[in-house]
């Protein structure tokens, strides 16, 4: 069965970076380094809508164990020693400006495996930030309604969010279907989201796979309105809150 040709949308219910040391093997691996699971099927659509037409930071040792062990001890027994630390993003994830090429050439609408094939496991398992953290938040407020909560995929003490954790979390979040309320909040941007949905389908050449993907409906990736190029992350601050990372796209 081919996709309907009447074009109706369907949907289901100043930045700082650090450079890693490339010669030493990575100390850890996270569960998110496994291949991404396929999109989950969604219920058939219940209704249809008409289409409306920097610098770089310092290097640091790969293994966080000695540093983290001492840091945790100090903070427990001497909490007054805790001071704010400036976060630096990994060079593979950093945003270096609108006129520079990103370290990772990635179309967010494509499979994450295409990116992972270009970089070695050791690079992807590097800490996403310096100093390393166990969780972080990514948002794209100009386009997306949702935040991406990234947690370390490892479970041992001193584990950290890796480059792979960040890329996999963004990929998985953007593959989730939107609901009626989210789609209805688009207003004048609905036409651009619809266009992104159909453009995504046209890149699927297998008729059966195209029909299957069409039935999954509009996804969060379509809310980027065609601006699918990953341009890196910029650290942002809200008064009284933890820093978060803005997803830059073009």
C-alpha cells in the first residue's frame, strides 16, 4: 500500500569546549553505546490535518576515578569546599559559531548509527563535559517543546555522561511521536512542520517502510521544521538553576 498522495499529516496518540587526549583508551562504556532500538509502533491515526501549504578549554586525564574519589570525600566531610565550576563541552559536541563547521557532521533526521560509524568507541565514550557530570539537560527552545534529560549509561561510582550518551539521548527523544495537543500548539508553524514530515518520508525509498513510517505520524524531529543539521551545544544559565545546554541547529 503506498502513501497517500493528497498530503495529509498523520500522527500518533560564547561557548567553551575541551579537547580529549586521543591516545589513551577510554575507561568506560555506557549502555547507550548499543545500537539504537527501532521506533516503537504507534496507534493508527484518529484524525488528519490538511497541509497548509571559542575557544578551547584545557585537556585533562581520561580516568575520572582519582579526581572524583577525592572530590566526593571533600564534599561530604567539608561541604564548605564546594565551589561553582565552569563547565566545558567536549569538542565533538561544542558549538563554535554559526559560520564554522561542527565537529560532527550529522543530520538529526538520519540514523544515529551513521555518526557512530565515523568515530571510534574511545572518542564516543569520552566525558561529554569537563568536569564530568552524571546528568545534564539539553533543550532547543526556539523549536522544541521538550527537554532532553541525559543520564550516564554506566552504573559504577564516578561514572559520567559520555559523548555517546548525549547523542543517543537526543536521537531517541526526537524519534518520539507528538500528540494532538502538542501538534495543535504549533499555530502558524504547522505548515513548516507538515513540510518537514513529508520531506522525511520522501527520503525513504522502500514503499513498505515509507508506509510504516507514515503511520507513525509526526515526530518531534519534524518540529525542527527542516533545520536538522546538528551545530553543537552551548551552555546556558538560568538564575538559581543548574546550567543546561542549548541544541543549536541549522
